[in-house]
C-alpha cells in the first residue's frame, strides 16, 4: 500500500504544475533582455507573489521546508540581502568603504549638503533588483513542493521552450529585421529568438542539450534492459543533434565551449558507463577517449579565448578586462558593496581611463565579480553557500541507483544548472528574467530530488 506522502512524491500537486508552467512561460516569453523590465516581466512579478505564498504554504504542510532547510535558508538570504541594503546606516559605517569617502567629497564640492546614507547607493535600483528576484523565488518553492511527475513535466517544458525558441530564431532570419517576429527591430536578427543577446540563446540551447542528453542516456539504459521503447531513443537523438548543430550557428564561442564541457559531465554523471562495462566494452572505451578529447579541446578553447580576450585592444569586447576591473572596484566598495542594481554608475565612476568609451559597460560579464561589487562580503558568502547547496545535492544524487527516476530528474536539472554556472564566468545569463526563471526551476528540482532520495534512503535504513 502506498502512503499519501509517497503518492505525493510521485505525482505532485497538479495546481503547482499549472502555476509553475504559467509563470515560467511568462518569464521566458517576456524576459529575453537584461534591460529594464516590460509589461510582461511586471506581470510575472505580480503573479509571483500569490504563487510564492501558495507554494510556501504547500511545502510547509508537507514538511519539505524542514527537509530542505539549508537551501531554503540560502534562498531567504538571497531575498533578504537587497532588503538589508535599503536600510539606512550610521555615518561611520556608511563611509567605511574608501570609494564612498571619495563620493562624499565630490558631493560636498558640488554643494550637496546631505546624502541618503543607505547601504545601497541607489535605493531605486536595489528595489528593482528585489522585484526581479520574485519570480525565481516563487518558481523555486513551486518545484520544491512538487513531485516527480511535476519535475519531469517542467523539464520537458524547458526542452520545449528551447526548441520553440530555436524555431523562432530560424524564422527571424528568414523574415528579416523589420518583421514582427523580431522583438528587437533596432538590431538585425542573430539566431537569438526571444533573447537580445545571442550568448543567452546559446545558454538556453546548451541547457536543452543537457536535459535531452540525460534523458537519452536513461532511455538507452531502459531500451538495453528491454524495458523501454526505441522510438523514444530516436526522438531524443534527433533533439540532441538539433541542439548540437544549432549551437555553432548562434555565434557564441562561450556557449559552445560550455556545452562541450557539460556534455562530458552529463555522460559521466548518468551512471551508464560503469567500471565493469568500461573494462569489457571496447566501444565504450573508444567513446570515453573521444569524450575526453572533446573535454580537452573545450578546455583549451576556453583558455585560448580568455587569453585572446585579455589581449584584445577593443575594450568593449574584452570580458576578462571588464571582470578584472570590476573585482578591483569591488575592493574599493568593500566590505559593504555598492548595492544591487548599481553596477553601471559604480563601474563608470570607479573604472580606469582605459574604459572611457562612447558607450557604457552594462554588466561585468562575470556574475561572481558583479556580486562582489554589488553585494560585498555578504554577497560572496551567499554565492558560496548556494554553490555548496548545489554540490551537496549533486553528491547525494550520484550515490543513488542510476535507474532511479528521481535521480535522473535531479541530475538533468543539475547539468542544466552547470551550464549557467560556467557561462556566468564570462557572461551574465542570470541577468535575464528568462534564464533566471529557468535556473530557479532547475534549482528547485535538483534540491527536491536530492532531499527525496536522502529521505527515502533514511526510511529504508529504518525499516531494515
């Protein structure tokens, strides 16, 4: 007889599935740009509030908040940090970072007698970033309180959104710049779909590829054991090849490199190439050598790209220099940070003369450097804690039976998360509402799956 808790773990809450699918789709369709939000992103933020309340109540009723207390604490810290930055500080604490003393001197020279001594240098920008986080937090708790059926449906929805965006990208190229299919008519279509930045399209394609790869490896195992249809295998093979062939066409070097590295990670984490089968299977040995070669090539390409980027005379294209400059400016704002949403003015004020250009730098092109500049020491601590939570989830899932569907969903989500974590070292995918929402869904699935297998293992030990 199956208990109600176990039944929920398998089926999940259909209401949460509908709400999560609706919110993710809205964030994705309206959130392809990192610029100030539009009506669609505003609607997503408003919709996220009741969804967040409902999903938290459901998770609490099932005792899932207690099981996932570490990850819940990290999510709360992510939300609380912008709130803390809106609090006024005493003068001695506000002026602790050296860069603020320089700013205060400039304001006095300009005749400004008083200044709003909040933690953040721009309350409006920090409030905007706090609202930006709402859909992601709501989606995380939605998936945390759901079951395996909901997880798999949401993973398939992400794959579907990736495919739909790829089809839209091809249609944009065929239709031309002024077509209604192009959401950014000021720019020529660039195989980006709903995204303003082709690197973010590459991230989405790479995430879709990781999910399809993990599902494909699981389907191959089932087919080999005569418990699954080969038709499913061929559908997944076609989807994987579509993503692989489309990635180079997008024109994102980083996206291709990240996909190559994470593709190897997806294969190794699948549990398909066991030590016993590796020793006996010559084809598997050859395939492993080819996978290792792909990893080495990808790593070499990444290092070569960073070296060329660092030596690029065109500062606008040098991600390495921008990230290094951001880290240096962050030291001047330490330990508090400049405040979330304040990157553009902080960078413009604190950067060296070499960055004086016609345009402006809108992001650090390195998520971790930008968190250091905007969030200070606490921001770095929050990022490290989030990475620890994800690593613990990965370790828990890798210890489980590779044939477990819970493990498959969790590993697929973590491989997608790995794409964003790696790409964030040279770009800013999490600054777009679309990819932020995808990341939140994947994180909720990964944490929930890891907690499920851990709870099941503990229950099995008690019964034995």
